[in-house]
C-alpha cells in the first residue's frame, strides 16, 4: 500500500466507516512507514479530543440578559404561513361541502322550506325560476333528443360532481398542511 | 411530564414569551460551545450567543419541525457566526495570539496540558479558515452528518466532504508544526 491509499483509509477511520480488512491494511502500512505513523497518531489525538469534548455553559447571567432583550423587543408578529393556508383550505372545504349538500338535496330542502310560511313566498319564486330553467333545457332537449332527458341529467350531475371534486381537493390540501408541516427547504438567509 | 420542544415553541408563538427561557436553558450550552469553538474569546462568544438566541426568538415561526430543533439551532448559530466573521475578516490568526484560552476554561488540568503541548486542538481549530472550521466542528463536535452540514451551509455534499478532509489535514499540520516549535501561520 502507498501513502496516498493510507491517507484515504485514515480519513475513513476518522469518519468511522473503515472496515476491519481496511484497518488491518492500514495497520500494516503504519508499521512500515514512519511518516504515516506520526500522522495517524495526530489524527487519532484530534479524534480523541473531539470525543472527550464537553459542552460549556455560558457565563452566569446569560439567560437573564437574553430574556431582558427579548422583553425589550417590540412584539414579534409571527405570521404563520401554515395557519394562513390552513384557514383558507378549511373555509373552502366547508364552503364546497355545503354547496354540494345543498345541490344534492335541493328538491327536499326547498320542499321543506316551502312548508314554512316564512319562506314559502321566496321558495315559490325560486321554484318558478327552476321551472323556467328546466323548461328551457327540456324544450331544447326535445328538439335534439326525442323526449329523453340525458343533457339535463348530466348537467345536474356535473354540478354535483364538480362540487364534490372541489370539496375533495381542498380537504386534501388541508390534510397536507398537517401531514407535511412546511416542507419548504430552509435556504440560508 | 416535560414539554417537548415543539409544544414549547407553539406556546411561545401563541404569546407566552417567558417560556423562551426554557429553550434557553435547554440549548444555551450547545450554542455557546459551538460559538466558542469558532471565535477567539469568551466575551465575544457570549455576545454572539446572545444575538443568536434573539435571532432564534425572532424566527421561531420559521422553524420546521421536520428537523430536530437542535439542528435548526445549530443552523442559525452557524450562519450567524459566518456572517459575523465575514464582516470582521478574521480568518487569518497566528498561533501566538491563540494560546491564551478563555480564563474560565482554564482548569489546573488544562493549564498543565497547555504547557505540555503548546497548541491544543482548540487553538489549532481557531487558526483554521471558516470554510474548513465550520464543517469540521459540526461534523466532529456536533456529530452532524455530511448531508446535514451541506443543508446548513448551503454547499454541495462533495464540497463539504472535501473541506472536512482538507480541514483535518490542515489541523494535523498545525499540530505537528506546533510540536516542532514553529510558529505557524495559515
Ligand atoms: Zn506512508
């Protein structure tokens, strides 16, 4: 083995990744080569000194000094991106889920409301709007499609499907904010 | 039951400033030790450590709990020291200036060691330029991985590896030369 290879193995030793076989090879070389032997001894002492290192407490009064400075700071306003997104996603999830519910159950809901004297007038107005809307579609359909109301059915389902998808999308985004709390890589400022 | 770092951080973010003292008592030795390895005296290290904790406090909302809090703390400390030293342009220091250790570190034992071997690892480290010293301290003292150091310093993995290898060689050279009684300048 040459000194260059020995040096590579010393680095592996420093990394703690040297294999047993490599350690034996290194040992053989060190026993023959005085330069590498001396170098290895120094490297080993560096490693040893790092291993024996103990944490040093800062001088007395450190905590107090820092806390004093912190209390003297104007209130730091923490704009938490996560919580902003969380609010947005929750609002949209709730909104679309509610819309989906209303759309799906619009007939029974309107029926129920129609029975309430407080709302009956408004509901009846709405009914007439729906009726006109349906009539318009039906009359178009009648021309294209002899009596079979596929377009209307699809249209009605498309809205429900769109609302369901939007609800799912935003609830998924909401879920992600909990699962991956701010996965953005912190680049050096 | 003891609160986790994350719970404490959430409470501080919620307005309980005083709880920051808990983070201080948990991490002050870590921060101070890293800083002390990188700067020349304890007074400087004290000031810098205080600044680092203020920075930690101000940026607490940016802490990402995917990392260990200690890693994030080391990141902020390291970047702060690098910036500080860049401003001060203090990379070249002769060994002579370095042999005086911070007084509170001088135990009878370390006094003895100092006489025995004129230059300690700590002194040799201080003579290393930042680009080598930072990764070496983070790797050997803080036991971070190459990848973590690369993340912290924003350098590539291979660059960090090279610098640690080269830094070790420089350290070894300083220590060997100092044994031979030379004054070494980098
Ligand atoms: Zn050799």
